[in-house]
C-alpha cells in the first residue's frame, strides 16, 4: 500500500515487550523506566490479529523487537504463529543476543529466518560499560548459536556516537569481517530532539524511502519513530489503526516526546 508520499509500506516492526535484561546507556537510565502493566501488553493472539490485518494491506516483512524480545515468555510460539502466515516473506528479529544461545535453534525451527544482533563493543569492559553490566561472551555465544542454526544473514547493529571510525565500532567491524557477518552502524538517536541519521551499511534513517510502521507492545501503530503520532489497535481495530497510520505517515521524522525507546520498539 502507498502512503500519501508515494512510499510503499510493506514492513512492520512488532515490539513484543517493553522489558529488557540490559540497561544500555543510549536506551534508558541506569535505574530503568516505568514498565507497562501486564494487561496493557498485547497478547500473542492480538499480535497475530494485527499482523494478519497488516498482511492484508500489503505488509510482507515483519521484524520482532522489544525491549528485548527474548525475555517475552513463549516467544518461540509467537514466531511459530507468525511463520504460518504464508504472505510474510521475511520474518526476523532484533535482539541483544544475550539469551540467544539457548533459543536460536528453537526459533529457527519455529520459522524465524534471520536475526540482527545489537553489538556495540567487543571488549568485555566496554560492553559492560555501555550495557551497564552485560557480558559480551553471552552475546557472542548467541551469535555463534544463530550461525549454527542457520539464521542467516546475521547482521550486527552497532550504535555509535558519530561514525564507524570510533574505536569500539572498528573492533566490531573487525569481528564481523572475521566471522563473515554484516554490520550496520547506527548513530545515537535523540528522540525528543529529533536527532537521527542515515544508517551506515543499511537503509534506516532515509525518510524518503521509509517503508515501515511500528506496533508497540501496548498496541499502538506508530507511523514514524520520530513522531508522537499513534493509533491504538484496541480502540480502532487493527485494520483501521493501520490505515490511519499509513495515511498520517509524515514525510520525515521530527521528534518523539511522549515515549522512550523501549516503549516504541527498536
């Protein structure tokens, strides 16, 4: 389906939880953020209903995000439910990878096709500092398990302050080259300031080509990451919420002042 600016909207990012097992410095404060109530989070059946409505409107690419999607109980079953929708050509997930070692094979068997793994540093001390206590060995074990399970291509997402010439980014690039992985460098986003940039090695941040919508874990369709526009599926119904979001999709991002990143989805 085309939006008001002639862009084909065929990509839906689905946040399955606002929770995360890390506290990355660019995503949330050290003390964390207020979490949604259990009853506010969409059930798997509600997510499935929204995705089916999206597919009927032309969505063909679905990515599961969080928070950290692997902390959502039953995530393998949700993947299985979505993989059964034949029209979806690309079912993927963005994860920090720290829980992936034990889940990569079940996810692949359930129908997940590929993963993007957030990896901002290779050195254990730098990874721990950025993630506030995370262990890089767990993320690396998750990446290895994903390779073994055939979740390919595996792409690494590396958040940078300015560009890929920074020391942590160079080390991630070296690791990716040795492991035969793709890497994308994402400049740190300022939601409330409207600060974003085109992703190095990817397509994100190019507003004129944006083809995506976002479903938040509490059931709102958001047409733009850097906008307060939001259309609740429980109030409007999935199809109407999707249609209104497509019609309202702005030509470019501006600023998002009503949500933190974990509540929108990566």
